[in-house]
C-alpha cells in the first residue's frame, strides 16, 4: 500500500498540472513586441525548462509537450498578457489587491560590541545603510547584563565596507546612564528607522525569479507581469522602490501558477537562444 504522504504528494501534483493546463487553454491574448519571425518550440506545462523543436514527451514527467511560439530576436523582450475571467480567478484563488501607501517603521537587526561605558559599535549590512542617518534610535542588550536595556542614538557612520562581511560600522552614543560595560563586550539589538509614507506590497504577491522580482497587475480581466524593485521587508510586506504606482491592482494569489503559464507563453524565451 502506498504511503499516505506519497499519495497526498501525487494528488497535489495532479492539481498543479490541472491548473497550469487550465490556464494554458483559457489564455487568449499574447502580445509579442518584435519585428522578427517566430519558430516552433515545444515545452512541458510542468517543466518549462524542457524545450525542443519537435513534438514529443517530457523526459521528466512524460507529459505531452505543448507547442508555443518563441521570438528569435534576443534583443527585445516579450510582453505577455494573460486573459482570465472572474470565475477562473476565483477558482485558483487570485485576490486582486489595490496598492496603497502607508507610514512605515523599519526595524533593522544589528549586533556589535561595546567601545566604552558610553558608546557602542554596530555592524550594519550594506543593503540597510541607505536607511540609517545620524540621530537614528537604537536599543539592545549585552550578554553581561541581559536584563538591562541599552538605548541611544547613532552618532557616526563609517564610509568603508568590510569586504568579508559586507557590513559597515555605525557608532552609537548610549543615552540611558552609565554602566560598567567591559570594552569589546557583545551587543545585540536593533535600529528603528521611520521610512515615512511608503508604497507597500504583500509578500505573497511577489514572484522572485532569476530575472528579478515580479508582480502581476490585474486590470479588465487581464494579468500583466511587471518587474519591480523592492526595498526592505516589513513583516508580511515589502516596500516598493520602483516599477509600480499607488492605486494599481495586482494579483496576490498563487502567482507560481501564473508564472508557469507565462513561461509556456514565452516570457523566458530570451535565455534559451
């Protein structure tokens, strides 16, 4: 008798295959911005990396390969729109979400060492340095006195990154009195940074690929991929730095299924030539 976990895995796999094939058969509009002709390519709905120039079966799952069109011009990128009805969107769990701005406070975890009774050296990763200014508040504790909270303000920021850890030293002045802290004692805490009014996007709406981070805008029953540049993660959200504007509606559902369909339609064609 098959193991219950194996049966459940097979069941989930069949559901995923059904969703991808469902998407493939229901999509109608494909816009390819190019001035070149197309060549025949066959790919697997479950394994888009499998591509060949003639019909056949997938060597991984043995499904019948699906014919797609691929642009042979490697200089221009395909622009794929996927049509989807409200019924189809509801069936696979797509939730249109309108993007809004919100006042955001970013908590940056840091570690460091005590320099003296009145100051501490903190190590900040390069990706977070842009958000830290002089006067930013920090708090934390030492291993010696874990029950005593240390608070203070950032007073200086180095301009040289450590080539091994990719961190930058930030020095803070302790504000809540003196304590007999031994030099080089370890410090663990965080820096609080108010990012102000920021555009945020749900984590579940972001599709991370080798080409970058993408979301799918949802307008007039059409899904369209948009590349975005993300800032820090705040709980279950990301701050958006570039790529999409406030008020846009995006899909926050199972975007891996949409991505599978996009790959079938040719979104990844450039890297196969």
